[in-house]
C-alpha cells in the first residue's frame, strides 16, 4: 500500500514539475494565485475553504502529493507551512476554485426506470447493477463502493468480485460525506482494466477535473456513475441530529429522503420520520451553493425521483454507459420502464433557488 501511494505521489510531483518547466505533453494551466505571495494551498483555503464554497468532494486530497490534505470537520492541511510543496495540483483539480455551477437534466441518450433482478439497493439497485455489469463486461476490474460501519460512518470498499456484495451495507444511501476520491488515488495504481466510480454530483465534477488535469485518471477511470443529490451532511452533525430524534444506530437499516421527509427505518420495522426542512440547520455551506441535482457530468446518473417505487431512475448520458445498459438488457438482469423527467423539475428548481437565496444574503 505504501509503495502504491508513494508511486502516485511521485507521479503528481513529476507532472507538477514538468508543468513548471513546460515539458509535459499535455497542456497544463495552473490557475493564477489571487494571493501571489502565498502557497497554492493557502490560495485554495482563502478562495474555497474559508469562503464556505468547499463541497467536501476531496479531489484536492486525491492529488496532494504529500497526502497533507485531509477530511476533518471540513477540509484542511494542518501542517501545510512545513509540508506543502506548492505544486498547485490542489487548485488545478478543485471544481470550485474556478466555479462553473451546473444545473438541469444535462444531456442524455436515454432516460429510463430500472430495477435489478440480481441485487437489492436503495431503490432499484441500478447503481450496483451498472458497476457489476461493467465488471462482467471487462470494462472495469473494480468499483469504489461507499459502505458504512455499524455507526453509519462511511467506509470505501474496492469491490473486485460481485461476491463482495454479500456485504449488505455496500448498497444503499448514506447521507454522509465519503472519502471516495482519496481512495481513487490508490485504485488507479492497482487497476489493470479500469475503475468504476460512484458519487454525488460534487464527486463526479471532481473526477472530471482529475481527468482533465492528469492523464492517469483519463486512462484508468472507465465509468462514472453519478447520484441525484439534494444535499449531504457531515457525519458528526447528522448522527447527533438523528440520535436526538430517537434513532438507534444499532438497529438502523435504511435512511431515505422521499417526498420532503427523512425516514430512518429500524430492523424491527419502526420508522422515525421528520420533515427534511428540519435538516436545514445542519446543511453544509458547500451544499447550499450547489445547483447540480442530476450529476450532469457523469456517464450515467441514477436517482430515486422520476420512477415508481422500487425502481431507480437512470439518465444514460455517454456511450460507455449505454453499452452497459445494452448488456444488462441482453442478459435480462433488470426490468425496465419509463421515467418521468418532469418529476425532477421541482428538485432541480429547489437547488437553483437555494443558491440564489444564499447569493442574495
Ligand atoms: C447524499 C445523497 C443524497 C441523495 N439525494 C437524492 C435526492 O434528493 N433525490 C433522489 O432522487 N435521489 C437522491 N439520491 C440518490 C438515491 O438515494 C439513490 O442512491 C439512487 O436512487 C440509487 O439507488 P440504487 O438502488 O440504484 O443504488 P444502490 O444500488 O443501492 O447503490 C447506491 C450506491 O451509492 C453509493 N453511495 C451511498 N452513499 C453515498 C455517499 N454518501 N456518497 C457517495 N456515494 C454513496 C454506494 O456506493 C452505493 O453502492 C441521493 C444519494 C446520496 C448519496
């Protein structure tokens, strides 16, 4: 593991150095430093972290060659004065350093409803089905899944064999930030065929920035499955909130947001429900300024809204995802139906309005 991390760091340092002396084969533009005398990380901190723009996607942590950037309450590089090499990689990949908010349904080839016949998931388990099918097709040899521990803290699993999905906590939605992108740094070193990444819209934007800036991610990330997303939460905030609502984490088996309600389901069938509006008090500032509900930059986006209960809504955006859907159809691995895009309008509009209100304040 150390060796793999070391090699990944070496690669980022080499690319940063080549960029500085103009030797690289691809065009590298390091954004201007607004604070000219300061390190790049200090610029990232001043422009994104301290201004509450940070989405917690951790793309910066994925490329930091000295592994100095970490996820704590927010995102930080505690000893940057001593360790930051000022390579500029963090500002090059941060989707919010030069922020171009995205919105709407995005472009797509097909918008469908699907329900896997092989897997159980949050809705129709189409996320799991897409990744496993891509693995069976040989498009990828691993998928990065967001699992959880018994207290619902997120953990990343490198799934290389569908049998690993016997761990039932790998499917389903965790309303907590996850360290998908720092794990991607490890995955690119080990993969032979390619990697499937699953993530919220901010993670998807991070992957695209990585692919734009570092060829290794273009080469190795072969499928990006985005999740529809209204908001996500810091682990400490949401777990404290849920405990105060009477949620017993030892019994909690599912969390869901549907029709304006947060629903926590326990193993004995008990449900704790409350209006999702109540979560506004712990809404992270980076989610407040996000307008991308459907993960428009993904290869395929999957969500709950837009199809009937038990199905996932799938926006098939790129040819690679289309091929996986064709494979699933050919094998008869899922039931398909129609999705209703108009059902997404409210949440797309809600995110736009929320961001406009923040700008006004
Ligand atoms: C924070 C969050 C907010 C969401 N908000 C909405 C919404 O407002 N409206 C809507 O229609 N859909 C929303 N979704 C998507 C929805 O909850 C389902 O994930 C989606 O419908 C896919 O269901 P599935 O059964 O196909 O997925 P499954 O086959 O169950 O797979 C889901 C996969 O999502 C990944 N995942 C789980 N939690 C996280 C996380 N925190 N970060 C990154 N990846 C994760 C896991 O790898 C898991 O394997 C949200 C998802 C998340 C994570």
